[in-house]
């Protein structure tokens, strides 16, 4: 079966053909590490983790390079560093902030079941590559120096008689539409409203580096140039897939595409551009002003990471996702069942039907339907059970034993397992002497504790009700 992916640039779903099947290359925009990442960042991490897993399955784990960057130069980082570490030299304070928040992000996405990318470059470690690209853009006439700034000119890009794409091709916007839809930084040194900053002089107290283009004062990079530089360093001038959230299409990815194509005189930066849809909470846009802004860490306090992962994969990645408590509760029950059935057996190969669904532009909604079918078949087929286990593991589930999953859920509930076991023993004794009134009383007591019991020929088992 062929892998087909939707390309934001061409607005079509087409067969994926890697530039080099022995080195499939993918880049996804990572976090700006100034605080805990919000749950929308978690969706992007999960989506491109699934794609990473699919590519590894098709081409081999040693033949896929996945780069997810870390933005560690930003005004919000500077503000937090000054706030949290007063009296500490700014660069040292910034490093403290970024080390802490970087590790928080790593811990959170690992809890969501995400594999570590092949490379996780930091923006501040790629200043020389940024300067090199800027110098190429100036030499090519696509950028200019003004009052110690370096600015990129979309007008110059669109006027070039070459293979370059049109500025605005990715977002499908005209220059006028982009001016209307962007927060345009009005400055007297700009030649045109659409020009954007590649490099700017550093303000007193800000981190700074030697500037390109023989600019005398030290400066710092603009936001967009960093990803062009890191992608070039680790994946080359052109690579296979560039991913991120739909909110990054304009201006960030539009500007990345422009910078890279103009610097290297190419018609493409990535052969495929992929973007996941927005995430909203209980049918509302996530917003701090509305009081419904949640970080990954907030939700991990209430739910295991695999529950969050499953809740997000039930919706196709390009569609908007409505995060609800009900969806999380349903996902938790599904995982309880999957763990009981498939966690402790030797997994088989992933289901061909599931792989076919994932090969259709990561159709995880259809993949979930396949998994539920395998679960139903596993009641009478050991082969289906093993196939279910292998499929779930490929998707990033079943990371622990069934006992560990159940125990963690019980601990999180605050239920005293020893007290429950004692009551179940009392109930078993009451049933043996046919004291059904006492048996019912104990069952009701357990229910009041939030415990559901199940009687079978093998005895009585229990679980925490959600």
C-alpha cells in the first residue's frame, strides 16, 4: 500500500515519495520554552509522533530523521528570566529558564507516549547558520540592511524571474490580504509593509550575537529565520516533510518557505507541508481570558498520558479537535479494556488494515475503528489479540503492564486498595453463607467508595469507577 499525505502547499493528497528512501527527513516546529506547553502543543507532538512511527515502520527506524526544534530565544523567555532570577546575569538566567521549561516539555510529551525525535536543536546553537542564510539573502537581493536591521522583501521574491514560488503560495493569500491579516510592524526603515525582520539590534540587557552584513552593533535573530537555519543544518536545503499546527501556516511557515527557497534558489523547502487542526475545549476556543487555558501538565494531573493521546487520535489530524471530559472518560474506559486484554501478551505484527488507514493521510479515526474490530475478534481469536497488541504498541499505547496500569489508576483515585480487598473478602464470606443482605450492603459500600466489582467463576475483581 502506498502512503498518501495531504500537502498544504498544493492543497491535495498525493503519494509520498521520499527524496532518499534511506534517509527520510522530517521537521516539525517545537515549543518556545518559556513556560509549560499548552494542550494544543500536545496535539502537534502526538500527530507528528504518529507520522514518525509510520515512517519508521515503512522505511526502517535507522532510515528516518525527525527534527523538532526548541526555540530558546524569545522576549517571553527574557521577561521570565529577569522576573525569576533577579540579580543573575541575563544569559545565565535565560539558560536556567530554558533548561527547566525544556525538561518540563520533554517530560510532558514523553508522558503522552511520544518517541524522542532524532535531533532536538536549539535556536541559540544555530546563530552561525542563521547569519549564513541572511548573507545569502542579501547577496541575492532578497534582503536589505536598514538601521542595523536586516529585512526580507516579499516584493523582491515575487519580482524574481526564477523557479521561486510566489510569496503567499503556502497560505494562499495575496500581499494585501497578508497585510490585513498580520500584525504588521510599522517602521520607517521598511521599504514595504510586508517586509519582515531577519535580524535586529539587541536592546540593552538582551542576549546578543555578532551581526551579519558587517553591521557594527550586536543583534539577535527574528523568529522565522531560526527554523530555516535548523532545518538546513540537520536536513539539508530540501527535505521531505515539514509539519506544525495550522496556526503556523502564516506568517511563520510562509516566511520560512520564502527565506529558504530564496537563499538556495529552489522551488521547494519541503516536498510536503502538513498541518494539524486547531484544538478547542468543550466547544470553545482555548483562551486564558475565558479561563479555559490548559497546559499538558494540567491535564496529566487528572488523566494518564495515554488517555490524552487516545482522545486526540480519535479525530483526524487536519480536523478541529474538541477536547471534552466526556471524550477523556470514554478513552479511559477503552484503555482499561485494551490493557486488560492485550497488555501482557507477546504482540504480533501491526494490523494491515490499521496500516492501510494510517497510510491514507494518517486516518487515525479509521485506525481506531480497526482496533475496535480487533478487540471484538480477540474474544475468540488469539491471533486477533496478538494483532491488537502489536497495533496498539505501534501507535504508542500499552507502555506498561496491565497490573501497573490498574494500580496507577487505583492510586490516583485515592482508594485504599487494602480496605477494598478486605471488604471483598467479607462479601465473599457472606455470599458463601448465603447472607445476601450483608453481601448487598458491602457491594453498596464499595460503590459509595467509587469501586465497581465484577463477579465471575474465577472470583471477584474490582476497579475504580470514573
